[in-house]
C-alpha cells in the first residue's frame, strides 16, 4: 500500500503539469475567440483522465488507511471531498472541450483554471500541504 500512497503523492506533480499545459494551450484561443485546437483538447482530456486516476488511487489509499489516521481523518475527508468536486467539474468540462466554437474554448479554460485552484486548495488543506506544494 505504500506504493499506492507514493504514486498518489507523486502524481500530483504530473497533474499540475498537465493542468498548466491545458491552461497554456487553451489561453490564446480563448482570448482570440477561436476554436480550441486539437492539442489543447487532447491536453485537457489527458488532464481529466489523469485526475480521475488520481482520485481512484486516493480513494483506495483512504479506505485502506482508514483506521490509522486518528486526528488527521478530518483533513483527509475534506481533501477527498474537494478532489471529488474537482474531478466532477473537470468531467463536466469535457463537453466544452468537444465544442467547435469560441464558447467551448473559453469555458474549457475557465474549467481548467477552476479545477486547478480546487486541486491546490485540496492539497493545502492537508497538514503537510504547503510542503507538498513546495511552499
């Protein structure tokens, strides 16, 4: 189970990189009111599915370590709730990434920024959250 905990811990970096890539690739089309290019749509989809994998791994770790958290259980449950909300919003945003108009481009950018903020807040809510983000 330590492997899954380590994978869950290190995958956050990959997710934040994919989030920044999706934001970077969708920023200019959104500002110019153009359709989302294929690379930006692919980057967003990879971000969403990596985030989904992260949530599944996180839920397995949470369930497997349920009895060992003690006082930290409240932080873990808040973290899990925020991350479930983020993954739900990101899956909802997939419908915008498929649109072939400027509205889809703009909304994909907004959803990516919103879910990235939720992810950062979800990490910061943990007692060691600022350390995990390198702050």
